[in-house]
């Protein structure tokens, strides 16, 4: 089979960018970047610099150095966001284990009467068991050795002894936690308690936020672009939030951009621990990169004057 387009050498890639109007001050430096960061990965950072998206012509003054500055900014941003996701994930896991185990015992996750959709519950349990069976954590290995199963790893344990929630939930993913929380019966008081401890009045809001954060986590984990990206999963806007939220409304375009999701994560971090370092790290990143137009990420005019961001 023949390729749709001919593969271009690094020199040909540079020549193409120059003919399209991108200023390249140092071709040797540009060649270095293109040899370690693919052309199409960088394309997401120069896309908005174009005035003609059919012929890919760049606006006057567009330069490759700015593309690389955006790329490096995005790399640092993803690291900070991953720290925020970790903070939220560990807290969610802890609260689910504690509140539900206190109310319904350590094997609450196996009790289908606690869940709204029985089929989704079965799928979630299967996923939990798969992850626990694969886990290399010392406590997971010790449990499997003490309570061996005669069935394959991806099936229910043959042993009558099942791992308690504080064991099995420690090796599950953020995505699985989000799905299990969402599928909890809506009348369970613990579901609302967890939402309130995250600063939200409605468990449906927390479910929406967790889904959006899971989506972002997958982007970050695969080192994909956050910069100026339209978010396929977006958190619902909170109604009567318990803590400080945005005072100014977002446009429909801004709601699609990372700002809303980043602000939602900041809100959750504030609820978990007001003394967290995520906000300061973000503000320092923005301060150290004044040339980066963060409005392209959906940041409001005067966003820095919002109490939540101060």
C-alpha cells in the first residue's frame, strides 16, 4: 500500500514551514526540535497562528520559537495538573473507602443493592477484580497467596474470602473510581456526604466533574496536548456551590476550553485542603510565561481577580 503523502525529511519539513510563512531564526535548533518532537505533535501549537487553514499559511510575525515556548509551557502545565489529579484521586479513594465501609462493611462494593445499575455494577466488579489480580502491590500479592482461587484471575475468587474495600480500591484507577461513585444509588446518604466534602451540594455535579477529570487524566497520561484544546468532557457548572466559585460567567466557547476544568480541579483542591500548592504552581507558571496567550485556553478577562484564583 502506498502512503497518502510522501514522508518528508527534517530539512524538507523546515523548508515547508518557511514557504508557508513561519519565521525560523535558527534552522539547526529547529532541526533539533523536529528530530525529537514530531511535526504533527507541534502542529497543535501553531494551528491558531495560521490565517489560511486550507493552504496552511501563517499570519505575519509567526515564529517557530513561539511554537516551542507553547510546547514547553504545555509540558509544565500537564505536570502541575497531574499533581492536582493525584491529590483529588487519592482523596476520592479515601472517602469512598471510609464512608461506605463504615456504613456497610468492608465488602460494600459487592452489594448490588447499593448500586443503581446492576449491569454496570457487574462490569465494575469485574474490572476491580482484574486490576487486583494483576496488581504487583505487596498487600495484593499477600492476599492472593493467602486466599488462592481455583478460577482464572479474571473471574470471581473461588475463596469465600474477598478483599475488603481498603485493599481492592487501593489498586484501582481513577476512571474505575469515578464509575463506581456515579453508579452508587442516589438515595445513599454517603454519596451526598462525599460530594459535600468536596464542596458540592449535588452528587450529580461531582460525578460530572470526576468524569471530566478522568478524561483530562487520560490526556495527561498520554502526554497529549492540553494547550487550547477543546475538552470533549466538561464539568457541569455548579448550582449554589458551597465554597468560592467564579463570579463571572463563561461564554460557550470558554466552557469548552481547559480553563473551566482547571478551575473545577482548583475548587476541589481548595475543598480538600485550602493550603495546597497547586494554585501557586499554576500562577507561577503563568507569571514566568507572560508571552503565552492563555486566553486561548478559555481564561476569562481579569481571571486573576476572581477570588477563587487569588
